[in-house]
């Protein structure tokens, strides 16, 4: 969905289902959903590739920017302008807020929340000790969620945050309750509550069912139960804007 030329009130109306959590098991097609965007919409999209895995079948050149975080102390230096040198994961938030507020950007994609959480834990375990580790970790997550909702409400933009389900222990466990992976009891089963929409990617399709008690998917009532034809991010935005 191209938001260029829309007034603030029009953007807010169109993106009222944002922010969106896109969850699923590894390899189900979460990252590939941005590939369906037409070139003119990719040019108004920032992807935070926090997993540093690159975009499927795409070098990222069609996007406004693909942000990859590279430690300033790392021996691996940035190969393109998309890489941002950073001293710690704490520096992500200002870039995130700036991206959402930019008049050149319609959508921000974070790939993934799971990688963000892992980097936060690694950072505070190595820089703090005792209770301070989890106090700082919890504060950073709180600031991330608060900033995300504030910026979306203020600027009327699409924010899509990708995340992983906990891997199944065995085939018998495959239909267990589904919630986004996060460290810390304070956030367990609560991550999805920070999003207006939660969809699962399964077999390269988006799905959501407000009445399914075994997962945390949530979508506007008029669309539930929901299943898309394919994992097309543009199609999802159009459906959510109805």
C-alpha cells in the first residue's frame, strides 16, 4: 500500500491495524513476504535485517534501505551503506523511530524480533551483572514497544515485526500453544498484546483466527477467520485497511 500523498488522517485510517506481528516457525515464509511488494512500494520500505541473513532472492537494492547492524568492534566491516556501525543494540531504537517518522517511508519491517531479543540478552549479559541484566533488558523491550506504538499512532505508518514460535520438541508437540519467543517471564505470552494485528505464516500463507484458543493470532473482527492466497505483504495491508 502506497501512502505517498495521503494526509495524516488518511494514513491513520488506512493503518489502524498497525503495528502487525508476523509469526511462525523458521522457514515458513515470513521474510519472503516483502518480496511481493511492487518496486514503487519497496522504494518506500525500510527493512531492519537484524538476523543479517539477507533478503530472499533479492540484494536489497530496490528498497529505500536495508539496515544491517554491524558491531563497531567487529573485524567485519560494512560493505554497503545499508550497514550501520553500532556500539550496542541500544542504538537501534533511535533509527527505528526515525524510520517510522520519515515522510519517505510507508512501512518498516523488523526481521526479526527474535534476533532483537537475543542481541539484547547478549549485550546486557556481557555489560551488566545480577539484577541489572534483566532490569535493563526489560526496560529496553518496554521502550521498543512503547516507541513502536507511539510512532505508528503519531505518523500513521505500517510496522511489521517478524518473530519466531518456539520450535516444537517433536511431532506430537506441533499443535501446542503458539506464542512469540521471548526471554523473561515478564513478557511470556504477552508480546502479541503490543500489536493491533497478529498473523501466523503457515505454508506460505497468512492466517489468523480470533477464536482459536491455541494461538495468539488476532485480526479485525470482520476478517476472522482469515487466510490469504499467499504471503503477500501488500495483499495483507490492503485487507487490513478495508
